[in-house]
C-alpha cells in the first residue's frame, strides 16, 4: 500500500530485527510500560507494553469523522443515562436472564428511588470503531462499541506517537514519521477530572482511582494521576475491598475512604462479574453510588454503555428520541452504526436467529460483557444459538454484523514472543470527556485517540486480553 510502509522495508529481516530491538528500548525510555504477568502488583521488574513496529495507515477522512462525532456520542450517552424509562425498556429482557446486568440495574433503581445525591456528572468514555472496507475501495467507519466505564490506554497512547516517530526516523522514513499526530488523552481525561474536582469544591478532597486486584496496566493510569498532580490535585488508589473496609458516608453523604474525603471515584474496575469477588464488593459499589462523590461513571452511565443499549439505539426512530430537533446529529451518529439485531422473544428475534444460523460468518454474537474475549463467532455461534434459541436465554445476547477491515502487514512487538510478520486488523478508539452540572453541559470534548492492532487470526480481544497491541494511525 503506497500510503503505508513499503514492502522492501517490511521484508528486510535484518533491519526489522534491529529496529525491533531498538524500539523496545525506545518504548521503555518513553514510558510505554506494563507490569509483568507474573508480578502484576509489583514494579520491581517491568517491561514495555506491546506495540506494532510500524504505524498503520488510516484514511484521514474517516479519522476526522470519528473525532467529529465524539461530542455527539458524549451527549447521547449522557441523555440515555438520564432517561430511566428508556433504560428500563431497553434492558428489561436482558436483566431477566443476565445476572450481572441485573445486579447493576438494581443499584441504578435503588439510586433513582433514593434520589441522586450529586448533580455533577463526569463522563469519560471511548468509542471504538473498525473500518468496513469493501473490494471497490470504499472505507466506512463502523462503531464496534462504546465503553462508558474503565476505558483504558489513554495514558500509554499519550506516549506512543514518539515511539513510532523514533522507529521511522531510525528507518529513515522521515515523511511518514511526520504524519504521526500528537495525542494526549491523559491530559484530556485529567482536565475533565480536575474541572469536576473544582466544581465539587473541597480543597482537601482527593480523586480515588478504583483499581483492580491485578494491576498490570498501572502505568496507563499513572499518567492521568500525574496530570492531576500538576494541578495540585491528589489521587489515591483503592480496591473494592479497601472501600468496603474503610469507606463511609457522613450525614451529607460525603464519601470518606481511609479518612480522606473523595471528590471523584474514577472506576478503572467494576466492569465485569469477576471484578466483584464477593458481596462486599457490591456493597462497596452501592456505597460509592449513594455518595455525594462524583462517580465516573455513575451507575446509569455504566448501563448506557451496555451492548443491549447499543442494539436498541440502532432501531428506527430511537436516536430521534434523544435528538428530536437535530436531524444532522442523528445522521452523523447513525452513519457509524453497523447492523445490530435483537434476540428478544418474538418474531423479530426469531428472524435474527434464522438469519444468523443461515450465515454465521457474517455476524458476531455478543453477550453483555466487557474486557475482550467474550464474543462468539462462526461454528460456536451456531452451537450457542441452537442451544438458546427457544428460550429467554437468548435475550442475554445481541447480534451484530461483522466488520471487515482490510488486513495490513506489520510486526507485533511483544515481550517473550518471536518477531514475525502478521496480517493485522486495527480498531480506532476515540476518547470522550464531558461534564454535566445539573442540566448544563459545562464541558463536552474529544480527548484524543487510540489505535489498537491485532493479528487477523484473532477475532476478539483487546490489549489487556493479550491479543491487541498499541499502534498509531498514519493518516493519508
Ligand atoms: P469488549 O467490550 O469485550 O471489548 P467488543 O464489542 O469491543 O467487546 O468486542 C471485542 C473485540 O471483538 C473487538 O475489539 C473486535 O476486535 C472484535 N469485534 C467486536 N465486534 C465486532 C464486529 N462487529 N466485527 C468485527 N470484529 C468485532
Ligand atoms: Mg467494551
Ligand atoms: Mg471493546
């Protein structure tokens, strides 16, 4: 591909080997880091986070399209989170069979009943896309999903542009190196957190990163923490268990953890069932939700990011409900939707089952899960659908058109893994940051981007799941 890395460079194996070794040092010195799988909670010995040797060509027009639609997605997620009737309607069939979503929904209902104790809302999300590329040369941007909780890699992706520029400079590809954009989601996300901290209005209050038991990706989070510290805003890192043991609310529902008042709970955990090791974790989540601390996300915004909601949004007329007077916004958002199909009980769901069984290779079957590795493809899709098709079990899933990006050849550089050329597929993420204060949106921004790339052998899975690696768009 003329816009990309030329074949003569990709096939020069001596040079590639040399570049890869130098690239690892470059990644380490630039702080593109991850803890080791064997010692995920220690920084004594660490390694580089996995990355592609070269950036990946992305058409400028679709890249700009993804950035431009982000503030509308922010608004949409926020509107959904405030529309209790919509959430109820959209999720009823799902929560009847999906215990995890049901549990989240129960907290949401409890908060609605009690009344929200905080009118400041902070949303930090990441909308992910792939390019649907057809033989006639057209590329269209299709949303894979939107992550409204614990969207990661904003920190590390702030440091990968320098890495790819360095590699290209070593390879004497100056023209390409200049086509790599600056990117700083860490600053963009921190800016919104800092603004919310100010609005909360307590000098001594801290930001609490609600973190996982296993913290391999700590450095990604540290960059956001350091941006906050530049503004003299302090952060603490705590687990559900810490909150359960030392957390409490005062008479004004202010949240205190370890004696410190918490202005913002920034969830980097809590998005999958395994994150809630015991009832105590659920108690801690409820405590935080009930508190006056600003939750990022609050429970309703968390639910707005479910795949079932995504599918319902794609139904005719639903976007219009949220943007009644803005047909151009509706159009801009809808242009990024892939085909999404209900599996609810009834003739429409029956039709979805028949369509999927007739051509499973055209679709992806998705449960209400996050974190990669949960989707179902191909013959397994048929097996699962055959098993559940006649029962309400099927409503735990949605069906989606499979998106087909054109593979691009590249090298994935990862620790303990031999260097080999792979056919790669990329996924573009765009970070959104918004703040609502009562009824007013006081911030609504696009906070940067992320490109993740994986070998085409894998149909699923992100960086944390060990499948994808960090990348940068090479615009053309
Ligand atoms: P998760 O919340 O677990 O990240 P995703 O919907 O992002 O769930 O799916 C995980 C991965 O599966 C994506 O990163 C992508 O590689 C692949 N995938 C998901 N949906 C599609 C699709 N419609 N077409 C092609 N690949 C998909
Ligand atoms: Mg997700
Ligand atoms: Mg995903």
